[in-house]
C-alpha cells in the first residue's frame, strides 16, 4: 500500500472503477445470453435490452465502440439464425 495520500486515493478510485467495469461486463454477457436463449415472442425485447446495455457500456468507455459493434453484430447474427 502506498504512503502518499494522493496515490492512496488513486488506488482507491482504481479499485472502484475496476469493480464497476467488471459488473458492467458481466451484465453485458448476461443480457446477450438471455437474448440468445429467448423464445420467439421475447427475442425483440431481449435484443433491445442487450443492445442498450452494450451501447451504455461503450458510451461510458468500459468497452471500445468497435467491440460494442462487434458484440451487437454477433448477437444479432445468432438470434436471427435461431429465429429462422
């Protein structure tokens, strides 16, 4: 643990951000899985919720915007394939 007060604050903030980032990434994975496992009736809403969560994470800088686009594209591809 550092002795300098400002570095202690930086470590604390870093841990808080890390915890938030992990939680958001976990939520993204959960929502994508729910969208892929949803029945035909609930697919549109589940995909909409997952897309929203992914976009918010990209907006906050938790994931890169291209990574968000890739995740949404893959999710759409699998849900469309399942709907056929």
